[in-house]
C-alpha cells in the first residue's frame, strides 16, 4: 500500500472501501443548504432522471426500514443498515457511527485528532514514518522521518494495512479524544525504544507551495478541506508574474466540492466547472470570474487522484486551461446522500454522478492525461511548461 496521511483516513475500517475525504455527502448537503452555487434556470430532468431517483429513493427506504426494524427487535440498527447497504450493490455506499461521521466532517474542516505522523507500509510489511508534522506531539517526542513504527499500545503493526495502523493511532476502538495517551514502539537503526504521546487537536496542511530555483511555482493540494481553495488562489496571486504553475493533484482523494470549484476559479474567468445530478435533477457548478487565464499551467495526476480532484482536473482539461500530465485518475465521480438512522449512525448511498464541462462521465472511467508519465513526472511537467513559454 502506498503512503497515506494518517490523520485523513475516515473511520471506515472494515466497511467497504476505506477511502479518504471522498466526494460524498458534502455535495448534496451543500446544495440543500445553499452553500453550493444554485442551479440555474436551465436545470432540467434528464431522460433517466425518474429511474435514478426511484432507485436511489428505494435504496434509502430499504436501509432505513432495516435499521428501524432492528431497533424495534432490540438489535443494532447500524449493523442492519450495513447488511442492507451491502445487499444494495452500491459500490460507494457506507454506514458510519455517529462518532465516525462527526470525525469525518471534522477532517473535511481541516481538523483532526492525532499525533502528527504520516506513514507507509514497506514491501517487507514494516511501517515507516514518512513525515512528522511540525509542532505535533510526535515532533515534540523527537520522532523523525525514516523511523520504524513496530507497535501501538503493545499491538504489533508489522504487516498490517496502514488503515488499521491509523485506527490504532487514533484510538478508534475507544473513541479516544485529544489528551488521551498512546504508546508507540519505535526503531531507528539498531535503537529500539517506546514513546507515550498525548493525542492533540491538529490542523491539516493540505495546500503547500514550493518555488524551485527555476521560478516555477508548485502548488500541491493533498485534499480539498475547508479553506483549500482560497489558499490556492492566494498562491497563484503571489507566484512570480508570468511564471508557470504546476498544480500537483497526485494522491488527492477529494473533499469539499466547493473548495475544488474555488480552486478552479483561480485559473478560470467564470464559466462551467462541472454538472451533476441529484436523483435525476441536473445542476451546474460555475467558477467565479477574475481568475488568471494566461499563466502556463500543468496539472499532475495519478491513480490516487479522485473525486473533487478529478472534477477540477476535468474542468481545466476540457476548457483548455491546463496540460494534464501523469497517469489515469481513479474514476470516482458519484454523489452520495446521507440519511440519519435511529441510533444516530449515518448511511450514505449513491444518488447521482457528475460530469466534466464537455459532458464526460468520470465514475469508473477516470481522466486520461494529455501526456502519460509514471516516472520523473515533475521534470516532465517542467519540460511542458518550457514549451508553453513560461
């Protein structure tokens, strides 16, 4: 498994695909509360709209009914809902406990409870620390990049999926809060030792900016958490005049669609970013006016580029604003609707899909880059920028 940000993983362990910050209920909930651009007067039902609406409404009713019957019989509504979601065949359907869902929403707000470690599983099964957040409990304890994590609270982690390591570090089993302790077993070369850390409330660094000596500005977006779009716009404004920009979306598994649209607004002067349907009703997302439309731009993508990140990539590609370099994206272009169950847990089921400005569907297909590359991708991007006259 490739490296994952340990703080980003929602508590979805053992319940379907363990995905981080996917393009989920935020879109639907935002549309309902008016935080997304309102549908314009051209909205219309698609030919398949009634069928989609009936099917999704039926799935929600089945799941809710199963949860209610379980509650009446003294059984777990959440477990009954999980079984119903599994039977529905909905690839992206999932059920969260109330605490899990609240933590998922906190992650989208750019906040999390943890110790400030990033890690990956090596081919030999060992867990290696790949990054330590500055000012975090892990940094204060002197943990460094390259250290090996071999146990969490006495439980060996070698050979475990990173998602399980995340669960242990965050204390999922006990709903651990900030201030609770976690004991880590670590190795560095021939040295082995243990550290007891207190979990803390931390904020994410989902947008980072780097300017190499050649003047190119590299803007990396790890996830579309709250405020990410404005940070992208600020980075574009501060970039050297006329210099090219590399927008690095590799490994970005999505997040808040409103933030992806704001990021698109940094490079577009208004116009369509994407269309989407919610139970058959067609709606549209538009960029704000005033973006930088002349600066050379390359977007980097890979198989970990998902959801809202694919929405942004598709908009920039379809509208001729960016050259897309890398490998085919993941292909997550569906919209989930949340519903609250009797015990406070939340079921999410697919209710629709989004399309790029040219009408391309993304779900199950992904986006094909203009220039495919799987090695030295950043150098390829620099070469492309030089050809664009940066």
